[in-house]
C-alpha cells in the first residue's frame, strides 16, 4: 500500500548538513533582524511599556526572534567545536564575527551621530567626560545601552543603540562554550545534552522563583538566552536522532502552547522555536528563488545593530514620526547600511583570519590559508 504524497511530505526528514552550505539560515537570521527592526519601529516613538494588541503581539514575535538568534548560534557553535580542536581559530572567528562591526557602529555613533545631534553642540559634547567613556562602555559591554550627553535626550527611548544589550550574552555564551570545549566537555554529544538539561532546569526554576537581588537583570537574561543557546547546541548534538518534519513542527508548537502557562513555558517555546527554525533552515526551496535565498549576503548583523540609531535620527529630524513612518525609512536604510558594513567591514575582517592565525600559531602550515579565508567569509562564522 503506497503512502499518500501529502503524508510522505509531512513525515520526511528535512535535516541537512551545514558542510554543504545549502541552507536558509542566513536568510532566516536576516528575517529575525528585520522582525526586531519592526518591533523597534513601534518602541522608539511609543517608549515602554508597549501597549495595543497588534503592538504587543509583534513584541512577542520579536522576543522569539531574539531567542532564535541564540538558538542558531548554539547550533553553529556546537558544529564548530565538535569538528575542530583549534581553539585559536575558534577565538578568532568569534572575535571577528562580533567586534569589527561593533567597533564600526560605536565609532559612527560616537564621532558622527553624537556631535551632530547633541543639544550641547560639538564643543560642549566633546567637553563631557561621558562622551569619552562611551566607546569603552559599549565595546566592553559594561553598559551597552549607554547614552551620549544631550543626544536624543527628549526621545521616549534615550539609548543610543538599544539592541546592543544582547551582545553581552552572546559573548558570554561564546566564552562558556570555548572554555568547556578546551577541557573536552563541549565536544561530546552526551555532555552537551546534559548541559542543556541543566540550563533547562535553571530556566524552569527561574520562572518559579526569579532572582531579585544583585544582578537580577543579568540572571534573568542568562536564564533565557543560556537555555536558547544550549537548545541549539543540543539540536546539533542530536542531529542524527532528530528528524525535522512538518508534522514535527506542528507537534512541538502544540506542545509549547500546552505549556504556555507553566514554569516550563520559556524552555518549551525555545525548543519549539529551535525545531521549526531548523526545519525551515534546511528546507529545500527549488529554482532561482531557492538559490537566491541560500546565497543571500549576510547583512543580519548590520541590520540588527544599525537600525536603532537610524530610527533615532529619523525621530530627531521628524519628532512627530510614527511607527509606520519609521518602518518605511528604517527598513531600506538599515538594509543599505547593513550591506555596506558587511562588504566594507565584516568580510574584510573575516578574510584576515588565516593571517592572524598564522601570526598566533607560526608553526602551522599556511598553504590552506586561501581556501580557509574563502570558506570563513562564505559562512560568516
């Protein structure tokens, strides 16, 4: 008896291999970045709290997008660390993925946006000590939401770059995974699954009894993003045992919905988000559209870290601008500046990796430098 085509499609495994570079994850990350942009188009003129049925629904979607970034990051980091013992390469990849673009954004805010939009004027602006510590606060992630004197001070949201707060937790996840890999723990599937179970338990306990002492915000974000990152890592560790199917997507979403009012809501939602994201990431899109999706330039980081100051500038020039106006301006402007940052900053920085690694490990054979440079830029890792 033959199986109906629709039934076969619902049960077929969509799990692919990252090595093939035939996936949609770059496009998905770009989608996440634009979803965050849409949420911030509402937040910037409204401030907090966000109110309204549509606005609150979009904000929930934005939160899932933020979790999605960490889930994909955990998946990719696990793939990297389980395949290679070269910790120098790992550290360089992580540094070059985050800091060149971050430095570019911070300098842009500090040296151009600040003087132009400060109510103190350029002289008064540069006379403030707050101005000079700003790049240190952001680059060190001590205060990623620091403000500049007299800049956007009348806006509902006064931060120079609100999205940067998540980078701290991305760096912490990179550091923790690197340390665990260096001692051999993040390379074994069983250990990764055990670590995920630990972060899941922490997530549930935190939902039951949130920490309200010193560092409460850090603990809260760690419980959230730590679980998302390790969920992604666990998906990679169990990739040979987990089939990605449309029916599976339906089941995990129903499972998460059933737990939405329980202490397991956050981790259940992240597991559902991870499963659906991975299924969509390995989904084979046919034809020219599929090729375009798979080969799209990775502007996600640029869109993510540049859209907020673009929105703030629009509000400064047009104080009455609403969410729709901001969205119409922010989306194409962030796409353009994100592309420029990718081409002029990120890709040249990533291309330096083989040379930097050769300097740090002079005894290594350098003949593979060109191939690795091309592969590094293509993957954006």
